[in-house]
């Protein structure tokens, strides 16, 4: 069996939703802080730059986004509310029934409030992955050919690790570096965002296969134990 007993306790769906949900919320908080610091200035249309001064504005394009609110202050305040809720729900609520759906809705609220583009997209994808937490029978991945499912299951741990490293850089590391060493590589940040989206889709798909394999392993262990006890 590919997945050892020690890793069978890990839910890929829950790990993906929790880790990337928290990072999405932290990214939204960065946007909200910049908008609040702008004060009660009006927003012209839907587009908004979260930062209009400082290294994030000059080196990261101001972290643009959209908002349905009339001022930067209002956008920032509501973005902070939604972003904090995304972090809290990812840590404490995503494992509940419909937890993934709630995370997707909160991330959509973060998008409309002014939380940028990257963090809400990450949150929605994390929530989509979290939809598999409550699926006890393995979901759609259980119906995949066994060989395909096992290949995808093997791919989840390295994909997850690479995705987390990239997302931490995108959300946290990039901000630290633009302030610490004046890093000014917009193409790197944009490439990191694209990688985050693609990798998170692959992580969600391979994670479903990982959890399906885990479900199959658990079922076989139960049957084996029952047969052993019957023979004893």
C-alpha cells in the first residue's frame, strides 16, 4: 500500500482547506490594512489599489483588487472583517459540515470588499478542497481507476509541500522582502500567483485521491480485523 498507516490519519482535504484558507485570510488582511491607511478617500469605480504609497505600492503594483464600497476606509474595514473571519473559520470551522462552502462564501465576501484578487481566489479554491472533508466514502475520486487514483495520491504530499512554500512566499515572504531589501520583481510575484492557482487546483484533485485511498485502507483494515476476530 502506498500510504502508510502513519499518514492515514491525515485528511488532505482538511489540511488543504486549513493551511491555504489561513494564508488567504492573511493576504486579505494585508490588503485591508493598506486600504484603511488611505483613509476616507472615495473609490472611483470598482477597481482599487490597496496600497498607494510605500514599498508595496512601488514594488508590488499596489496590490490591486475590486470593491463594491464607496471609500477606501470602508473597503479596508470590511476587508479586515472578512479576512479575519476567513482565518478563524479555516482554523476552527472548516472541518464542520458545509465548512468548505462557508469558506468559499467568506472568500467571495473578501473579494467584493477589497481583499485583492489572489487571496480570495486562494480562499475559494481552499474551500472547494474542503468540500471533501465530510465525504466518508471517498467521493468522486473513489470511482477513478485504481492505478490513476494511487498515482494521484502519491503526488499529493510533494504538491502540498511545494504549494505551501510558494503560498507562504506570496502572502508573507514577499511583503517582508519588499520592506527588508526593497525587492522589486513584479514578474516573480505574478509568477508566484499563477503557480499558487495551478498548484492549488492540483493539490485539491490529488488530495481527493489521497483521501479516497485512505478511506479504502481504513475499510480494508476493518475487514481484516473483523476476519481475524472471527477466526479467533
